[in-house]
């Protein structure tokens, strides 16, 4: 009895360990492709699970790259699925085109035949019964003529029915064809979005490898700086009463445009693939967009926020150096002299407080007396710098070059 008991316990433990191992494998982020299934849907489901596992572990360069690779593989598979759908829809539409052409030809022939028979049927219908009797040689001939007339009427009725059925079938197939064409347009549009997403994901990965030079220590350095900056920005926003949404904040003049990060036009956008919104953490990209507008470039905060390749991983931290937005090259570097840049007619971005915790645009002035565009405060265009900050609050000075 004890022997049987131990056998059951052993089997239970084996099943438990197997199940636990499978669960761990599913929860672990795998750098290499773990989804070698022949079925496309199984591959997609597997990659979604692996991507989610990688998303929770994005604290090293290898795990960040593994996450990006999962994203790229997943998008590539979805593109394959969409392309297969396009091929199937195209084939269906071609078949429907052939059916519609055949039905149109049949309908044309039957309508032509019907148009000829209807007048004859009308003539026969108005002939009185005694006319048949009058022109019949005998009673037997009369019966034959009546049967013939009835047969012709039945054939005419059948022809009318056939025409109606063909017409209904023709209309149904035409409608189905148009529906399929509309589906094809929607799927082709989705394919364009997927291809754009794939290109963006590859750019994001390349930008990360370039910024870190494939070095874990550099990755950790950027990660620490990004976390410090985002924490400082959240501290500033909390101290300022929160990032409530505003409306109608944009003001454009001869200098360029003032944008507010809390404007409802883009407040809800997230910074790249992060969970941070423009309203809460978008002071820097909004400042960059304002300076781009000064140089006559149509770039808005949403244009920067929607491009994950501009940000460090999932942090929402905007890369230093050169970025490309809508074909415009924007270079940002620290260490400039405020007064010399403003004297040359070049606005600068300054970071204030530890972190920095907030970024603004200085438009003009000298010796601590500056006019600024503040992307956080309501209607924060052309206001006195000293109304909110002091020169001692400045912790970073960024020069911006736009081409």
C-alpha cells in the first residue's frame, strides 16, 4: 500500500515540476527566438508572451534588445499574416470579377431574349379563345394549339423567373465584390501601418545600440540618468499642482510658435514606447518643438512623442545629440553660454532644478533678465523668466541646431 502511495506522490511531483518548468520558461525573456512553430497564429501568441516577459525585465541592455527583437519579430509575423490576407482577398475579388462578368453576359442574353418574346406573348394573350377555335382544322388541332400556347406561356414565365434570379445573383455578387474591395483597402492600410511600425522599431533598436555603443555600462549610465530626470520632472509637476489638460494654448507669431505640453492636442501622447505622457513629462520635447518652429520647421510635440527611436528604451528620456524628425535634423548639446547664444539670435533650452526637473525656452535677454516660453504654465509664452525661476535654478543649458 505504501509503495503505491509513493508512486502516486512521485508522479504528482513530476507533473508539478514539469508544469512549473513550463511556466518559468514562458515567463522568462529569451533573447533568441523561442517560437519555432509552423502555425503562424501559434508563433504570434508565443512571441506575444515572450515580449511581455521581456517588457517586465527591461533593466539591462541585453533584456532591452531582447524586448526590441521580440517586437520586431512579432511585427514581421503580423505583416506576413496581413500579406496572406491580402493575397486571399485579391484571389476572392478576381474570382468574383469573373463571376460578375459571366453573370452579366448571361443576364444580357436573357434580357435580349425576353425583350423579343414579351411582345409575341402579348399578342398571343389577346387572341380570343374562339380565334383559336376558328383557325383550328378540328377539335384535336384546337387542343394542340391550346397546349402549345400554354407551353409557350410557361416557358415565358420560366424565362422571366430566370432573368429575375440571374439579376438577383448578379447584384449580390457585385455587392460582395465591393465589400471585398473595401476590406482589401482596409487591410492594405493596416499593412502600411505595420510596415511603418516595423521601420520605427528597427530605428529604435539602432538608436539604442548607437547611444550605448553596445556597452552595458553605458546603458546603465543612461538608465540611471533617465530615471533621475524623470523622477525630478514628476516632482516638479506634483509641486506645481499636477498636469491638468488645457485647451487652445498654441500661439504663433513672427518668432515662431508657443506650444504647451498640457495642450489637449498632444497631452495624452506617450513619450515613445514609455508610459509617460507629454502632459506630465513632455517639457523637453515641447521646448524642442518650439525652437524648431522658430527655424520655420513644422514640428509639433506630437511629432517627437510618436517616434520611439528618439527616446532611450522605455524611459521616455530624449536622446542628446542629433535626432531626425519629419526629415528635419535637430542637434542638441549641453554647455552653451546663454547670453552669447541669445545675442546671436539663437534661442536656448535651459533645465531648471535638480534632474533637471523642468525645461523651458529662453528667447531673448541678458544678465539674468530673460523672456521665456514655458511649456508647463498656462499661456506661458513671452513671460519673464524671473516670475517663476532664478538664474541659480538653472542646471543645464542646451544649444539647438536645426537643419
